[in-house]
């Protein structure tokens, strides 16, 4: 995988670039908006379908049309877009670190503290699959290891991702060899979040306490790997100031992306139709290995598209949402709670899977439109405003 990431570094410049303040790069906002859309397409199933956290639907009774939708979501979305978001998080860390000032790391530490508190509140109150606390913890490790050379950061990213993939693939092979495969890959019981606001809160908070360790221990290392890769991109001048060449972008988009999607399709088949713990572990390992390739492919494809006339329209949709990414990420959870849980209409398990992607498009389009209106007034999102105040508030004077 490292050679594919190297393409981005070679496509800009191989020398280290300063990453101090420069005018906002619309391509980064568009990439962040694309990540938000993909994350929404994945997260919505935890609200719309109570069987999602339990290992998925019963394929023997689920209509084929519904299974096809789930297969497409697993192939094209699962595991890809939180990595893109993580990549951009690491990119932003490098930019903030290079912003100068008396203590350039103070705003980074304050951002991480803000995200940690917000993540816990988000996880307990709204969505048990919160990623913000994991980002804060992984970000603390990134701060602790700041200053490592670009190529070494890239090597660490590849090593972490490869190690996690090998761990799951090796465990799957071991189960098959010793004949302890098991008969079912289901992980638990369906979790209805309906029944009124109090019941929804109780179930969500309890589930958050159960899944938090696995989120931190599984997604945490992969997010950290993406942080390192993103910081390497920033340090190599990718997008700021020079985007990768069109030749590099085409090579990644049209050669690497199909390979990643092919492996992802195999992973989706295993997740939906194969039984046994070995199949579940194998699917996870394949997902970990393929997702970075797909993520880089999507990023390359978007960077190619924004250079076209149609790409301007796409950027106009994605970039405003990306600029208000924190408010929109939490806003998605609020809207999904209102639609599907006891906080609102309680439509969990009531909406057919074939209609769920349409809901995603409607929600994201509305968020983009609202974001554009907010930005047109010269303001920013409520959580972005709160974060800015928290990061830039005066520190306590010595002796006070």
C-alpha cells in the first residue's frame, strides 16, 4: 500500500514544505464534505435497522433488493470515509502545528480536549458509535510523536494498517486450520432505540459503554495511521501548495481504486452471506486492507473531477458542508435520532432499506444548503464557533 501513497507524495514534491497559514483550499473542504456524505451513508443503518449492531439481517428472510442495497453500501462506503475524514484530520493537525505563535501546540491540545468532551456527550446522548473521542485519543498520540520525518510518518501509517489487517487475516486462517470456526458470525441482539426519549437514551448510553472499547481499540489505530498519512501529505506539500499531477491522480483512480473495490466486494459478500467467526474475521481483515486503497482512489477521483465543469457543481455541494464539518457531523446524529429513535418519530425498522440511501441524499443536500446560507452571512457553524472560542480563549495568568 505504501507505494500508492507515495504516488501522492511524488506527485507534489518530495521535499518538505512549510505548512503555515495559507488561503483556504476548496479541494480540502470538498474532500471533507465527501467524507461527511460517506459517513452518513454508513451511520444511518445503526439508526434505521436495529439488527445492524447485531451482525446484520437474516439473509434467508430478507428480500434480495434489500440485500443488494446492503451489499452496495458495504462495498462502496463501509470503512472508507471515516478513513478519509481521519486523513484530513491529520492534514489539519500538520497545518495547525505549522501555524507558528508562542505555543503552536496549545490550540491543538485544546482542540483535542474539546473533541474528547464533545465525543463523550455525543456517544452517550445521541450515537453510541461516536468517533470523536477516539480521534482525541489518537490525536494525543500524534502530538506526542510530532516532528517525525515525513517518510517515517508514512511508514508508521502503513505498518499500523498492515499489522491490523494481518492480525485479523491470521486469526481467520488459524480458526480454519484448527477447525474452531463456529457456526454464526452474529455479534449480539438487535437494539431497538424506540419507546420514548428516556428508553432511547438508556439503550444508547448502555450500548455506548459496551462498544466504546472496541471502537477505540479497532478504529483508533486505523485512525492514527490515517493521521500520520495526512500529516505526511501536508508536510510534502500535497494540495498546499501543489496538487498531485493529473497523471498520478489517474493512476490511483483508475488502477488502484478498482483493486480496492474488488476486494471490498469480496468482503461485503463474506459479511452478508458467509457464516462463522472465521468468515467474519476474514471480512474484517480484507476491509482493513482494501479501505485505504479505496479512500485514496476516491480522493483522486474527486480531485480529478473538480478540474472539470461538472466538478464545479460538485464542489459547490460538498465544500460548504465540509467547511462546517463538526456541526454537520453532530447534526446528522440529531436528525437521525429524530427520524428513527424514541427521541422523535421512532421509525427504526419501519423504513425499507431500499429507501434509506434516498434519505441520506435528502439530509446531506439540506445540510449543504444550510451550510451555504450560514457561510453567506459571514458566520460559521455553532460547534465551530464554540471550538474557536475554546481554542483561542486567553489562558490563565501565572499566579492567578
